[in-house]
């Protein structure tokens, strides 16, 4: 079925569902699961304030990843966790396309159609540019 799954998380409810789905898939197919969280860095500059904000976001992200790891370990799954900084869609696409993933699982924040069209969404960008199948969980 699958040998390697990437699940992208952002702390949203749909991301939690995506994680739960990927844990299930990993348990039934006995595959490897990697979990990525991308700290969105959409502001410019390298000022002390910007660097401090990024550090705060990384601390919060690590705390979130620890919770996810605890949930996975309870189910006997040992995922590899990655914390990256940058544009979430581009970072996920870059990692997916540079590795041998069989599936990407991610949530959708449930944007309305207008916001999705105007702003785009991570899930839509990943679906269009990933070289493997993408499962979007609501």
C-alpha cells in the first residue's frame, strides 16, 4: 500500500484529523510516517524583533510537535518530526518532491471559496505541485 507518508500539521483541527488519519494509515500499512510543521515566515528583514518572533514561533511549534509525538507513541507509531521555517506550501512541495513519499496527508483550514480563490491555500498548492498523491482531510 504505502511505504512512506508525509503529514503536514499546523495546529488546526483539520490538521489534527489529518494526523490521526495518517497514524491509522501507518498502522495498517506498516509504513514510515514523517510529520512536518512549517513555521510561516512571511515577514521580511532580519531585525532582532523578527528573529525573536521566529524563535517564539519555533518554541510553540516544538511544544505542539511533542503533543503529536505523544499521541503517536501511544498508538505504537514512531514518526520522524521536522520543523521548518518558510512558506508552508513551498516547503512541503520541496520536501515531497525531493524525497520518495507515496502520499501526503494534510488538513484544510476550511476557508470559504472566495478566500481560497483570493489567497490560495496550502492544500491546493500542494495538490497541484506534489509528485505523489495528496489526501486532504476536513
